[in-house]
């Protein structure tokens, strides 16, 4: 924690209360002339010793958030255009041998490592390592600030041979389809809102991220045989849940169709959900009800009939929907909508 001790003068906020452990840095809390040095110190502590260069060093607007998830860390940062260097000298100073998988929410980037150069746009994943020199140039493009997200994983935790993983260093990996999309989606949702999570959730979330990252890399180099069985099962469960959530409005969404889409038997599908003390049908129904509940609170949908909202999320019969909604929330859909929209109007006029 030496870096954190050195950062106390830079008004770093470390949230250790009831919610997830989260470290937050905002350069706007500091005088303009101190911002770049504070950013450099914070980034060193949160990631690894690095060298930074920027045309905005005299006044460097930046934010950084670090989430500690057991053995895995995740951080997101926003800043103007910036060059980031990891030199042989810095590696000698400190190297915990970590992989980083990063992507951009705004801007574009170029990464050089192991004699390779790759450019990435938003939601394109790229892997790099801390025990080799690298050069990253991040450009905010048409935005005032670029926004990056990265997962940091100790090298020893990845169960893949180094020769296989090295094939993916400084290679573009899609974050829009397949497992890559699952990983980007999960990370994006987590950084958007950490309030639902408790500190006790952190190791579990770290395991989920590690599973997805490992499965993604194994898939990219056709090395699935190296995946531990637990990782395979957890990743399959995540893929199935994502598949279901994308198709909640389809009437033909059934256990048999879900199992067929994932090349497993319906009995295997049921076993996966039994581990969570749920049936497949019960989980689908709860997800559909939650989508309906959300839409009923949306002022933009106040004129949409309740039965239309229900049908949109897979409830073909209004009476069945009303019974299921009342059983889940203790109130009729009509009364729930009236109360929610009335409260929204009251808050707007306060």
C-alpha cells in the first residue's frame, strides 16, 4: 500500500463501507499544476510503474476507478490523449507478471508489444503483459476524453500454456460477439453501477471475470482442452443466461430450444440451473417479469397498454401475466404502474 500512502495528499477516495471496495481518483479535485503528477502516482499504484507523455500535462483532467475483485482487479479511466510506456527499466523496478485485457468505451488506441502493432476501436479487446515492454498511444478522437477499461490478472492464474497466450498478445479480439461480448457486457455493467454489490461479492465476480477471460483466450487459440472443468461449466452457464436474456420476448424460448442452441441435453441444462436452486422456467419467468416491471415504471411507455408490454416480454395471456406479477411483487401491474408513475411525477416537481 505504499503507493496509496503517497496518494493521500491527492484526495483519493477509497470506499470501504458496505459496498464493494472501490478506489476513486479525480484530478479535478486538485490544482491544475498538480493533476498530471497525481495521475501518474495513482496510475502507478493502481496498475504498474509506467511512463506517461501527454500534450495536456499542464492541466490534465482525468478520473480513475479501481475495483478490487479478489485476485483480479478491474479499472476504468478517462483522460485526454496519452502515451503510456512500459520500459525495460521500469520492468526491473517492479514486475508482478500480470496480463491485462483492455478495451475502449471512447476513443481509439494503438498498442505495440512483442514486435507487433495493433490499432483498436471501441469495444475491441486487446491483450498485453506487464513483464515485456509495451508502448500504448490512446487518442480521444472526436471526444474531449478517451475512456479505457482493463482487467488485470496474475499470469499464474491463467491455466493456458504461455505459448498459446503469447499468440494473442497485441492482437485484436472482438468484443461484440460470442464470449468477447459477454466479457465486455459484464465489465461495462459493473463499472456503470457498483451499488448492488457487497464486498463479499468481489471474489465471486473476480472468478466470473477470470472464467470469461480464460474461455475467450482458449477459444481464440483453439485451446479449450486446457480449460478446467469448473471454468467450462461456469462459462457455459453465463453464455446460456446471456442467450436467454437476449430472447426473452420469443414465445418459442423453451428449455429444449435453449439446450439445442448450446448442443447439450435438456437434463444437463436443468442441472446447470439446479446448482443455483432454480429451474430454467422459473428463471426465465423472473427475468421476464423484471423487464415488464421496469417498463411499467418508464414514463415514456405510460400510454402503452399493459398487455402489450407483457406480450413484448413473452407473456401471451394477460391473465397469466397479472397473476404472475402479483405473486412476484404483491401488487397488480396496473396499481404498480400507477404508483410508480405518480412517484416519478412527484419527484420531478420537487
